[in-house]
């Protein structure tokens, strides 16, 4: 299976698993797939998808893994305190 088909099947599976509702707020409507830093795929509405790409400082990130890597030293410092 090529990468495009894998992505299509992952999207479809996420929508079906979510019952065609946003997995964060439960609203039904147009959904987007969101892949988090751990590689999990979730079905989110537009508002929740936009929020998922914002970090604690309100900065917008396209890549969840890049955002997680940026904030990891900060979270590690908080855990030490």
C-alpha cells in the first residue's frame, strides 16, 4: 500500500472510530485529522484542530512533534522543581 493510501485509510479509520464526531468536543460536522507528537490520529472539528496546533504560549505550530521538542526542556525543568 503506498503512502497516500495509508494516509487515506488512517483518516477514514479515525473518522469511523470517532463516530463521525470531534473527539475533543463531540460536535458533528466537517472533521479534520490531527496527528499528535506520538503519532496518534484523531478526528477533530475545525476549532479543536486549530487549538491542537497552539502551544501554551499561543504560538501556532504545523508540526506537533516539533512543538513537543521545543517545549520538552521547559516541562522537564518544571518536573525537577
